């Protein structure tokens, strides 16, 4: 369910999040949360930037999702912590975990688990509406390094590092086909013009997206690659690889609808029937500690199923 309302701007220029906060009585954190999820329209167009300028006479329409207002309750769950101090922690997120609540997911999320783990830290739960502590996110099927802030000031300082592209990240993926030794992708990525669940370089309002890559290993029909995203667009790595003809194994959203497997060793199709998520892993993250100025670097071990597939390819998909 959603609540739809319309407003007309009566001032010359103002920020979208401030305008809606005044009009609706909601906090700016709540408004920002809704804008970033595509629930606000300016003159009929989806706007995902809280800082977007609203001008005299503009029409703003909101379609706030009611399920986002659900109260977040702590849920006990074991966390794989790679680094922790008084200001932040770095987790190894498993495949299948949703990072934070959203309109399309009403169940448990990592945020629920963090609320339990940090229940004695009131600054954490107050750090951001709906997604406390979440500086950046990983897709549900992506495993690996995720940075969590324990307070609002730390969250803002870390978010600034991400925005300024000061955070270094390395991912690993197993993809279809033989890739070259190394290279980079540079496109503009935005919402797919037809399928709103997908991102695409064909978007009319795309933003710069750049990814460096190098091949770690290769078999007859697959490549194991390291990926170095220099920007952080939604689904960036999945889009870049798919549009280059090397979709990530297990990626049902960006992979080809039907991959012919009859020419592969029987061990490979049998293994792929067990696959639920893309073979994409956030292996390394490095950033400057917002309090000490020290370099923090964390490395997350790959999921067992990732290594299992590499073993199958080494024995069943020889060059």
C-alpha cells in the first residue's frame, strides 16, 4: 500500500527534501529515505536526489510506501565481524541477506540484526531513519565487506568518503565466457527505460559509472575476474559485465534468459542447479578511519559455494 499526495511549490527555489519535510511534517531523514527509493516525482519524473531544486510552480507528487514505516525490532543473529572499534564495524555479509528494509522487503534484514548486536548503543539506532548505520549497500545476492557506522556523525563522514570516491574496493566474480587479461568499463548507468527493476547504460538520465577489471583465472567457458569499481552506481558491476557479454554466473536479472549447457561437462549444469545468487563477492574494502585518520583495510573470505564452483570448473571445464 502507498499514500499518494500532491504539492505545488510556492517559493522561488528550495531543496526537494526540505520542501517535502515542511509540507508533510515528516523528518528530512524519512523524506530522504523515500526519495532515494523512487517514491517522489517532480513534474511527473522520478527524482532520487534529495538535493534536487524545486522551483516556483513545480508539482511534487509523493507515493510513500507504508511498509517502510514498520517499526524496526532487534533480531538476534550471528554476525561475521571482520573489524570493529568504538566508531564502526566491517562485516562479511552472507549471500541472501537483505541489507535494510525497503518497500519490496518486509522481512528480517541486516539492520534488524545490527539493532540487536548494538542494542546498548543508542546512537546507532538514531543514526538514520529506516537504515541506521548503513553507509553503503550490497545487493541481496552479493556477499562480502560492508561498513557499518555506529553513530550519525561517523555515518556522515564515511558517506563523504564514498561520495568523493576515496574508498577502495575489490570484488571477485565468476562470469560466462573468456574475458581478456584486463581492461575497464566506462559508461553512464541509470534506470532501464522499460524494466524499472533493472539498470542500464541505455538510460536517458544515467550517471558516470567506471569499473576496472583483470582476469584471475580462465577455463574453456568461464572466467574468474577481479573487479575494481571506481564509482558506486546501483548494480554497476552486474550491468557492466552483462552488457559486455560476460554476465555473472547465477545472475537471473542480468544474465541471458537461457544459457546453453549441453556442451558443458555434466558436473557443471548439475552444480548450477544449486545456485540461487550471482557469484559476486566484495572481497576487500579500504578507507580512512573517520576519527583516527588511519587506513582501515578488511578482507572477506569467499562463500564456500564460490570456491566449490571454482573447483568444478578447474576439473570439468578445461581449456
